[in-house]
C-alpha cells in the first residue's frame, strides 16, 4: 500500500503547553483513517497540522516532519494555498459561504484559476455536487443560497466545495457531530464512496462511526498516539490496555 502522507516525530506547542507529543503516523492512499480519543486528546490539533491550519494560530508551534508524496509540506518553498488545494478540509459545523449553491462550489476553482469558461465551470460544479451526493436534491435551485439548505445538505455542500478543487486528501473534523442520525448515515455512505477517489482522514468522537467507515484507526490520549492499526483489530483485539479501556467505555 502507498502512503500519501507520512508524519514523523510531530510535536505541537500552544505557547508553553504541549498538545502533541512526538507522534509518527502514516496515511495510506484511498483509505479512510479515523482518529479517535477523548475530548482534548490532540486529535483535531494533529489533523490541522496536515494542511497547516495551525499556521493561523500565532502561539502555535509545530515541530517534526510531515511529508505528502515525499514533499515536506512545512518547507519554505511550499505555497500554503496550493497545499490546501491538495488537502481539503470539512469542518465540524457546516460553513457554507453566504453565496448561491453554485457559487459555493465554484469558489475554489475560480480563485485557483481552473477555468474562465462558463460551460467548463458548470461541469466542475455539477460533477462535485454529484460526487457529494447532492446534485439531485439541488439541481433546480442552484441559485438559492447555500445557507438555505438543511444541516446535512449544507455539510454535503461543503464536501462538494472541497472536492471541486480536485484534492488528493480530504480532512474531516467531526463532520457529523452537528447532524441528525439520518444526515449522519448519508455522510457515512458518502465517505465510503469517496475513498475510491480520495484519501480521507476523519476525526470522530463516535467510536461506532469510526468502526463503520474507517479502514485504519489511531487512538490518541493526552497528546500521545497510544495505538494505531486496522480498524477491526483496534476494535476487537487492541494491543494496549488503554485502547481497550477507551473502546469498552471505561473512560472518555
């Protein structure tokens, strides 16, 4: 299996506080990896290292090595905007722009200069909405505001927006925590379909969700990576007692 992202000895500090301790973890192409662990264990902080979202936090310092396709993403030669085109992100709370459904999806391809031809942009938008499983629901109302959609539809719109710039990796930070069970189920089915084209790394507080959608699971606790491996093994026969205690509900 090919690793698309490799991390080695990653440490993250917020001022004097260390949030991530010496983590090394690889992510395989076209697989879903779930990062699990109790609140405040560092999983979202670690996720944000992978597309340099922590750069916007002044007191945050990231050390260690993070490579995507053998390129050091923290190298001075890397343009962060280009990196985030390759590594898209979907946040916990759906955050559509106050624009039309069409313009939400077209926004990234426009600013990255993908095309200035209307028919080509139409095709990019339709393709992204289809891949996000939303096109049939919105095809007659592409001029409506993205914010007029239901919560689950808004989250799929945000996934379409991430897909539209043709990323290789999609990061998802608790993408279903604000959604009802039906919307959650739709997003989970979508994740399974999307891994044919993308590598997905998902932070989730729901162990059931991790068990349902992921191929690999990494368990974080107090800023440390306790254990990682095939999801089935982590959930049925973990090597570490802490992992076992967490997944059986003894803490967390």
